[in-house]
């Protein structure tokens, strides 16, 4: 694991960039860039915006944006697994022994014997219920005397007019916001030998981003939100890629001045 905010802040300061310059280049608000450098991810918008802002800012500073997003994903997964997700278990009801069951059944039988009513009372209640039912049946009108108006009101189902439900207004789906484009970067790698490198923003008199010698195997990366002026001492010792695509230097041997943009390399005027 590595510190996300510390690496972003040191990369910006190492290139001599102020926060407002990073805001203009990345089109990300200053408070969101400060939140990234302080690792206050809770201050960023939810969803994919956090990963998108982190990747764009790291690419602009010449860092590996995918590595920073992977580190953030690992931290997020670790926080989710650290919570207590065990379900609560309710205790099982106590089980009664066979002796307790037998004692309870004896008590229930005794109670039912105490509540048992005489047989003649049940017979009298049944006779009364039969007389009441007979009287109600005699007083009820026969089916032949039912009014025809009620029968006439019943219309077959196939002749009833269909009832159409009122049309409901369905709102169109909201378009999903598209992810912001990733910044294009240029990488200078000393793949065949040492090379002296001088990188400025815009022109040779612009802000210096890097001045020094790259040893064999070393490399530097810069964002191309603005054109760069580059002077190479031994261009033939370098491998140059723009946006992950290999490009050729105009001059392979002698020191040369180049202008780098998102579209490629050209001789500096």
C-alpha cells in the first residue's frame, strides 16, 4: 500500500505547479483536488466520479492513474470487509422433558373434565338451533319470487363495455453522465543509454518541469493538457510514447529541440 494523497501532492510540487494551474488543466474543482491530496474521499461525489477524478489527476501529474485507482479500490474493499456482518442468532425455545409433558397432559385432562357440561344441556341447545334454522328457512322467499329486475341487471361479461385504464405518463430514462476523458501523457524512457532532458511548459522560456539526466532504464512522464517544449541531448537513446503509442524523434543523433502535443512530436520552432 502507498499514500495516495502524499504522492499526488509531492508530484505537483515537484513540477512547480500551483493548485489553480491543476484546476485549469484537469477541469476539476480545487476543493476536489485538495480532497484527493488529503485522502478525504468522502468529500468527493459518489459513484464513478471518485475514480475518474483520481485517475485524471494522477495522469496529469505524470503518474500511473490506474495504479492509484487500484489502491483506492483495495482500501474501499478493506473498509467494507472490516464491518460486523454476522447475522444475529435467536436462542432456541427450551425443550420440555417427557416427565413435564406427561404432567401437563394430566393437568389438561383434569381441567377439561371440570369444564365438561351435562349431556342434556347439549341436546337442548341442538334442538333450539334446529327450530331456529327451520323458522328462518320458512320465512326466506323462494327463488321463483325473486324480482326480475335484479336478474335483468346482470349482463353477460362478453356484452359489458371494456374499461380502459387511464394512460400513465412514463418519464423518459435519464441519460447517464459520460466519464470525463483521460488526459494524454508523454513518457520519455532511457532504453538505450543515458540522455540529458530539459522539459518546459509551452516554450523554452516557460515553467521548467524537469531538468536532468536519465540513466539507463529510468523514465519520466508528463501530462499533455498543454504543449511541452523538450530538449534532448541524445535522442537516439530514448524511447518516446504518447498516450501509450510509440513515436519516433525527428532527429536520431544530435541534440534537438522538440514540441510535444497530444498528436505527436515535431521540431520546435
